């Protein structure tokens, strides 16, 4: 399975459109969204082409390909207009014998991880900064932000195929790649 992973759209129709174009270009089976879909939040500037109603329309059009977790800017009112579930605090996926614990990152995060076994992966957005760091018993992975990147990073997403992670810009250029270490 080829999985595209993105986070922190924050209502930007322009960046949502680019992200979905890459979903098609990459021919990914699914898109895992790590929260903060429609609202920019009080601590972020308003993203370019902030048009949540357009983001709603674009995401609903591909609802059968989406997996999503709730971000700190997502609310029940957002769920009322989106045709796919967004209110789960986390999503559990398996990659071989390792668990991927996907969440937004405002509760469980690199500094406050959930219970993980050796070799598991903690995947979250929230910081808007791409990351891939090995800890004593888990791997921390962050795709950065699609619409409001921070830390001098580009607007980005991750492509997961087999045991390889690729961080890509919204034009499809790989700027970082790593093999997931063996357990």
C-alpha cells in the first residue's frame, strides 16, 4: 500500500488543491490527514486562499480515500459538513509487525508519547515542522504542514511505501528520505 500523509491544511483551498493533485500524481491508495483541516486557529496567520467551504468540497469529493484524526482546531461543527470521520483522537495502522500511532500531536506527542513498543512509530503533525527522529524505543515522524509550514520548511507531505518515508514538497520534489529502521 502507498500511503500519503499530510497535516495542517487550516482551510487553505489553494494548498488543499495542490495536495490533492499530488495524491493523484503519486497514485497513493489513501491519504491520512493528521488534523486541523478547516480553521486556521488563533495562533496562526490566515493561510493563503483561506476558503474553508472550498476545502470542504474538495475533501468530500475524495472521502473514500481519506483517513483522518482530529486536530486541536477541528470541532464537531466541522464534522457536520465533512462526509468522512474526523473526530478520532488517533488512528492505529500496522506496517509489518510495528504499530503506527497516528495523532495530531497536541495531546500525545514526541514529549508525551502514548504507550509504544520497541520499533513502533509515533506519527503526528501540529508543530508544522517536518521531523524524523529515533528515540530509545520508537521513531517519531512529522510531515510538517501543507499550508502554514514553520521552521523554514516547505509546504510538504510524506509518502510511505513499504519501509521508506519520503518528505515531498507540493510540487512532488523529494527533499528528505529515510528507510524505516528494522525492529
